[in-house]
């Protein structure tokens, strides 16, 4: 049985009043956005490994900057491209594979028995 909508008076009591704002405090300041994170990675990637290590030892980096610098330093020291690949995939997303299929001259035939199983007897 379908649910009946609530009475009109009840739904209006919970709606916003004219001039009322849903989030009066607004967006939290200093929130790390995707663009800001991409910029931080870009800045770190343009520094030398020596410079990044010096900044890590100084202890003056923010937590996110220290994590990015640490990942890049480990990747450079160990020749571990998978660390960098992981960071880039998480930030930018994986590159999509594009597959082109030319089916102009291809003929596909499927034969089925009366019971719906494939005619090859395997039922796949």
C-alpha cells in the first residue's frame, strides 16, 4: 500500500521560512579542497628531493605537506613509482582506457537450444 504524503500543514511547518539560511555559519574556512591539494602536490613535485628532505627534517610543514613530501621522498629514494601513481590516481582519478571496436566486417552468431542453454553444450 503506498504511503500517503503528510498533511500540507505539517510539511510547511518544517520548511525554511523566507530569509532563513540553511547553513548560517557558511563553509568551514581553511577546508582542504581538491584544487588546493592538487596545488600542494604540484608545488612539492617541483622541488628537489634534497629540498623536500630538508623541509621534512625542519618540522615546519603542515601535516598534509609533510605527508606529500614523505611520499615523494620515499618514491624517489626507492624508485617506487607506485606510491606516486597511488597519489595521482586518488587526486586526479585513473586514466580511462578507450577501446575502439570496428564491427563492420564481423559477424557474431549465437545458437541457443530450446531450454535457453548455448548450443555448444556448456551452458555458458
